C-alpha cells in the first residue's frame, strides 16, 4: 500500500499547497492539541479554537476562490468545512449530545506529527539516542525470561532496523549541515557578519554538539562493540530460527525465503555498524576539518580587507632571501620607514607606592635560660605524669568491672548495657589488660557480635580469677 491508497482522498494534500497553507497547518496543530485535552472534540469547540486563532493571527484568511474573509466565525466555519472536505477532519458524525464530532483523521495526525518533528528537529541528541536504543534492545533481548525473545522479529529485528535507518539519516543530515554552514561562511563579507556568525555559535550548538558527545564519550565505542557481538550471536544462535519463523508468519513467506530475508537484514545491520558508520564518521571528521580551514581563511580575508597577509608575507620573505646583502639592507630600511611600532606600558599605583615599615616590638622574647638538676627534672616529670589522668588505665578498668560484677563471678557482654563511648572503651580495655598478671580478670571472646547503641562489639565473657 502506498501513501495515496492510505489517505484515500484526492484533495488530501491540497491544504499544504493552498494560499492559506500556513493557516491550515497551524489550525490543524491547534485541533490536534485540543483533542488531547478533551475526551471528545465537538464541532463547536473546534470552530471556537480556529476563530480565536484567526483573531490573533498575523495571516489573513483568503477564501479558496479568492475572496477575503473578514469575519473570524465565518472563516472558521469555512476552514473546518475545507479540512473536512480534504480528509483532514473525519466526516460528520453525531455525538452523544446530538452535536457533530470533529475528529482529526489518523492519516492527517500522523503526517502532521511527522512534519512538526521535522520542523522542530534540532541538536537534541538523535545520534546518541539511536545508539543507546539499539544497545538497550539487544541487552534486554538476552536477559533471562526476556519478553523480546518471544517475538524476536517484531520486537528485536524491526526496531533495530528502524533505528539503524534513522541513524543513517541523521549522519546524512549532519553532512548536509556541514555543507550549509560552509556556504554561510563563504557569504561572510565584513567583520560585522563574522561577529554575528560567531555569536550564533552555529558550529557547536546547532550542528555538532551531539556528534562531539559521541566522539568524546568513552561509552559509545563499548556499546557499538556490544551491538556487533550480539548481532553475530543472533545470526548463529537459536533465536535466529524463531525470528525466521515469525517473519514467515508475518510476511506470509516460505521458511527458506524468510530465513534469507532475516539473514540479509542482520548482515545489513552488521555492515552498517562495522563499516558504514565508521566511514560516515571519518567523512564528517574530514569535512569538519575542512570547515575549520575554510572558516579560518575566510575570516583572515575579511579581517584583512580582502588581502591574504600570510601569502604576501611569504612572497616578501622569499624575495628578501634572493637579494644581495646590500640590497636586502636597503629594502629592510624602507620597510622600517613604513612600519610604526609603539610600545605602550602601564604602571599601577602599587608599583611606585612606598611601603610603610611596621614598628617592631622590641620587648623581651624567648624563654628564660636556667639550669636545673637531674633530681628536679625527674620530680617535675613525675608531677606532669601524675597530673594527666588516664581514664582507661588498669585501675580504672578494674574499678569499672568490680562495679559491674558486684557479687557475680562472671558476666557476659550480651546482657550488659553500654551507655556511652567511655563504657565501650573500658570493655575493650579489659581485653587488652587480660594478658597482664596484675589484672584480676580473665576475658574469653566469643564468635558472635553484640549490637549496642554506641557500637557493634564482639561478645565476651569476663571471669574473676581465682586467688
């Protein structure tokens, strides 16, 4: 079935070639958006939407026979009748409230949506999105109990083919975009046009942002390699048989013919990912480099008032090289007379500002020097050591355990409360001191752990030693 059999209306494309084509296009967009907001779009609501559009539109509706319509309501009725005649709006059908329904036809909705996407197409990551989609389809296909593996022709091969075709179209569009901006560069005539071109940032934002993401992101090559490997696995695995069987059922083909068609499709995908994609990327690289060179030369010519200074300097230096020494000196003197070089230097206030000296404090500094005996050193050291209280010493740990043991001969950490960090460290200190003979307690560590509010600790049993 071709497009003309699908639309089944000889006047279907007339609104797009009419003198009111912009009005028809924008009106049908409004009706499509309005139909998404309400369960049923009635004829009166559709006419009101079109009438409001006509009141605020900069375009004037002309009748199809040349007469100019001045009344928005009458123009809205004429537009709705013409859209219904061309098959953009379905024929009259009475709804539940007794009023005619104004539904946008399926064919019109699809074609207008395609045109809208084509007009709004920008640098929205279409290249990388197609690669990501192909990767996710193949990854999901090989997962355990994958739903895609049940209908591999419809849910695997067809989406992969569609994404590959769209990716190929995006690459072709990108190559055409490079050619278009090359033409824009060639049209630059003065410094103002160069400045406007740079301010628009057409190179990076509008054309190549997604392309540079693919080139510089390390994830894309790994995903392309994954796609190649999985396509090879599909062609050699059991999923190929199911894919060929489903293709035969859907396309009404013989088993051998269906298998050959699936094999050709997989081979085409593999060839595109392995060869065509790389060749297109290399070609785009070469065109971008050509664009850089062309833009550089063009801007030099524009900024140099149409004179290629680099070429002139090269010719002048080559001529100087072939001159004799005396003639070369005279030529350089003449050039020096034509050239004026002025040196401009600026001195800031901080350069000549005198620094103010800070007044020094000449009061006594340093520590007094005095001699003390060895006995006095030992006495002061002992005083300092005794003044620093160790909260986790043997004595403190022993007193803590005596309070916890009371009259018991042993206790288990699992049944004890640990209120703060200090108590937890005291239990830990008991493990450290258990190997000392002067410590009157023995500690036995268990394999399980005890979850306390302050910490997770190994369970232990603390026993009082005999004697």
